[in-house]
């Protein structure tokens, strides 16, 4: 896992109290990360949101 992906995940964990902020940060991350990092981020989001039904739509932004 790259440093930029680790940083992105750290930010997403901090803003996970708000779905709107989470989506905003995911959108920013997509612009900055490399394609293979985006794939890793998708996997992380799937695992992170599996118990948060209101966050399922986040994957539409990835």
C-alpha cells in the first residue's frame, strides 16, 4: 500500500461521520491516485462500508 493511499484512507476514516464529506474525499482521491491504487481503495471502501448501509452509494463515485 502506497503512502498516498494510506493517507487517503486515514482521511476517509476521519470524515466517516458524514457521508457527504466521505464522498467528497473519495472524489478528490480518485483524481490523485493511480489506477491500481483506486482498485485498492475500492476494496477498502467495500470492507469499510459493509455495515453502513447508507454508505453503499459511495461506490458509485469510484
